[in-house]
């Protein structure tokens, strides 16, 4: 087992399922002490992650998370802002209420801003650290009928991340973005099931409609571990000159380079 992250403390928000769990497990395998947050405790915790119960739709969650980390470990080396979900209904602008917009922006954008604001002072004192903000390919290729409010919140996260990277680079802190395409998680499968119900089609037909709409040359969804592998590289010493960059992991779906 590689131990390139031995002695480091890593926070992975939304780290008990899907992409977040794959990232948390990968960082743990690399030697990091991993802290994960979610609303509910994980069903299994074979790697021994430190779990903090938190609802990041609550504006006060970031302070509580950060306080517990610093009190217990005295440092923070890696922040992976993975919390996020497409909360708004499909159907375009007319289907989205002000509450839908607020919920998507709080959960997908402001939650990361708030975590960073509370933990970055410690990184600045250390003169080192890495922040990875998990975005989405939909921020560059929004689907108006499915992801309007979600895509806009993640596009804001992309712009914020670039600005933050430029501000913090002189202080030894790196900030990068990882933008997955369609990933085979339970959340994605539930989303497809809802499409099937609302469109009165089979789950297989709904799955294919999503793949056709996104357009994935690789012909399949990503596995969560494929996202985690890139994150593990970006937080490692091997990536110490990489900052301010947005990495697509989408099987070729983004039609530009």
C-alpha cells in the first residue's frame, strides 16, 4: 500500500456514499486520516473514517465540522468538497421556484464556500494544503430540461475555484476542480428511475435516454473509483505544481478540449 498521504488529515464532505465514499476510501488507502460528513452515518466504515453528522443545507454546518476537525487533529491538509446533488425538478425555468434555486445553490455552491472559509485559515497558517472542489460536466454542458439550477450552481463553483486558486497559490495552497460526467452511483440510478416513472418508460429506456442526451463516446458511465483515482493524484505530492485547473472525467462527453 502506498502511504504518500501518511500523517495528513483529509475532509471529504458527502463522503459516505458514491463518489465521496470512493474518494474517502482511496485517500485512506494512501495513508491519510480521513474525516467524512453526511446527514446519516455510513452503513459500513471498514476504513475507520472519522464521521461527522452534518446537513450542509444548514448554513451553520461548516462551523461545526471545522471546529471538530481542528479540536481533534489540530490541522487540515486536504479538503474535498464533494457534497452536491441535482435537487431541482426537471422541466426548465418555469418548473423552478425560488426555493428550488436557493436549495441547489446552497447545497452545490455555498456549502463548499462555507467549508473553505472556516478551514482555509488553518491551511494558511500551515502554509500548505490542497482543496478539491467536485463539480460536474453539466456546468459546461447544462441540460435545460434536467439540470438548470444545478448546472448554474456548479458553474459558479468553477469560477470561484479559479479565483481561490489564484489567491492562495502564493501561500502554498493548491485548488483544483474535478468535473465528473455521468457516474454509476445510487443517486444516478435513482435519478434515472424517476425519469422512467415521469416519462412512463422502462428504466433501461431512461438510462439510454440519459446516455444519448449527454453523449458519451466511451459508451458507459464512470465508476466512482475512476473519479477517486484522479482526486488521489491531485492531492498528492506528485501534483504539487498543479493548481487552478478543472479536470473533466466524462468518457469524452465534453465536445471541446
